C-alpha cells in the first residue's frame, strides 16, 4: 500500500531565499544531494553513512505529516519553519482516484524507542522483584512474631498474620505483587516491540531499527516488515545500514551517499560491498 506518494524538499534557491540563517540545521544538507523529490513504494529505504541526512529526512517527513513519536528529537523553531514553509508532500490515491488520508495508527519508531522499551521492561521487573522481597520479609515476620490483637487499629496486621499462617510464602507473595513482565534477551524483547507496534493499514517511519538486533533477529525483522507491507497494507519508510533490511525484495533504496542521490540496488551499495569483500577474503574458513 502506498499512503505517502512523494515528499518534496526545497531547491538550493528556495533554501536561500529570505534565509538569514543559512547554516542553521537542517539548511544546507540536501541541496548537495541534488535531489528535491523522493517517491515512495510500499517499502522505501534511505541508506547512507553517518551524517548523510537519512535520519534528518525521516524527521522532516515525520514532522510534516505530524506523525506521533515516543522519543523526541532536537528540533528547533528554525527546523519547524523549514518543515512548514520549505517541504511538501503528496498522498497516494485509493482505487477510485481520491487522495488517501494518513492512517490514524501511523507513527515514527526510532532505535531510542526500542532501547527505552528494553530498559523499561528491565526496570519494571527490578521494581517488582524488590516488592516481592519486601513481601517475603513481611511473611516471615508475620509468621514468627508474637503479635497479639488488642484493638481495631491492629486489624490489618491481624489479617497479614492470618494469611501468613494459612498460605505458603509463594502464594502470599503472589497475592500481593504484580507478576513479572515476561523478559527475553534484548533482541527478543526488541523484536516483540516491533511486532506489538505494527498494525494493519498504517504508515511507519523506522529510524535504524536494527540497532538492538543480532543478525538472526534482523532477518526476522526483515520478514516482519515484508509481511506487514504485502499482506497487511502497511507502508514503511526506513533509514538503515543493515544489509539484511536493505535486501528486502522490491524495496526501493535511496543512496544518500551518492551525488546526486539516486535509487540503487542493495548489492550496489558500498557498505554491502564491504561485507562481501570481507567474507570473500575469508571464504575458505567457512568451507
């Protein structure tokens, strides 16, 4: 599905017109790429080295479309003005030729969102474990102390003591604390984050989603993205270095390292060639 058909950046002349701060971010990044319009497929990828502008481009699109995001980025009034006055976009059309709306469930997901989710799961489990230890201590104190009921102010303590007498320590703790969040490896937790966030009929901007994933999990993410695009009517615009995600069938790849920036095949990209040359050098070791 193609919700966003294309995105337009200003030309060099348009950037410079009435601009009193030509060096302010994000001015001066894209005119050197000699590309002013990006068209999109169900899966479109921005590839480039650090500083090539791929994350900036995602941020421009995200802000122009007003997509929700969890982790903010360092925008500014000048950045917002650039988005509002210098950028434009065209939506795709439905089967009857009417322009589509941005799907309500669309969002921007960054690598920071994934890392923060992993840390949140870990920290919540640490908090729950501390509560369990406190309840375990209360259990043994209530079971073994010489408490005597004297007045109604002791009623809560009496209930705790009676529960400690009747229940096992594990049942006592379980009744008074939340269960731990199911926790896997970082890669499994990250992959489950994507799986739970992707919904049908949506547009997703993904900024370096591979950062917390091993090669095996990158392959699983690649399959998840492909399946969501071709079976669940999703559209993806992705900034990535990952050769696995770059190799998704029929993905359109913009090489932001080339001048002019242009569409290329994944196996033509410099970092993919570097992987190939490295493993080719040690090919005999794998036999």
